[in-house]
């Protein structure tokens, strides 16, 4: 049983999580939270901690951003988009139990004072911006690091905000690029 409570978007997400791990979940029901849901999330946050596990789409990102602002010490888990697609839909409910466990194994917490370790300019040199296949490479490295997919600006912000070290980044870059050879 996970100590933290998972925050997911829908009831089918709960079913998918339950196939992967034993955990308590709170369903947001989408972006329009009611007072009771926010009160339940706040209580879980204060008593046990929460892990935000939203869908890897724009709606899921909006929910994650909203919750991260309200609950700054929340933990974050990301399922790569490619592992959350099925039946013409994208979401946690489409992910395999293995993908959910893998995401929960790479949980990160936002740092209150993000570092400025990485810059958007250096992402070009690593092939993560401005080139053919750079978005796919960013997606794969984001998955390896457990920070999810984002455009260059979002990717750099996550690298710095989630405390990814230069060594972690270089190892993920090397592993991902060596798989392509």
C-alpha cells in the first residue's frame, strides 16, 4: 500500500491504478473541482501526502499545474504519452500496470527554489530542440527521468524544478541515444 494518496482524473484511472498497485485514490472528476474534492485532497496532503498522476494531455497538465500551486509539496508521477494511449484515447486508464508502477517508481517533488542548472539554449546542443526528432527525444528522456513530456521551455523548467542533476540528465541522454544507434 502506498503511503501517499494518488490524485487521478477519473474512476477508470482508479481501476487502472488498482490493477498496478494498492493505493488510495481521489478522483478530481476533471478540472472543475468541487469544494468536497479539494477538501479531501487537502486532508490527504496534510496527513499522508499526495502524488499527482494526471493524464499526459493538456487537460491533465492544467489539473497538475492547478494542484501543484495549491499543494507545493505534492509529489508528481508522469506516465509517458506513448504508454498511455489506447482505444483512441489518452489517459492513465489506458496505461498498463507496468507503466503505472514505473511512473510511481520515478516520483519527483518540485523544489521550492528551482535551480538554474539547465537552459533552453543548451538543449539545442543536445539535440532536444530545434531539430528533426527533438520532440521525440525530449519525450523519451522525460520518460526516463520521470518528468514527463513538454516543449523545450517546459522541459527545461521541469529539469530545474524537479532537481534533476547534470549526472542524471547525461545518463538518461546517453541511454536514450544509445538505444537509437
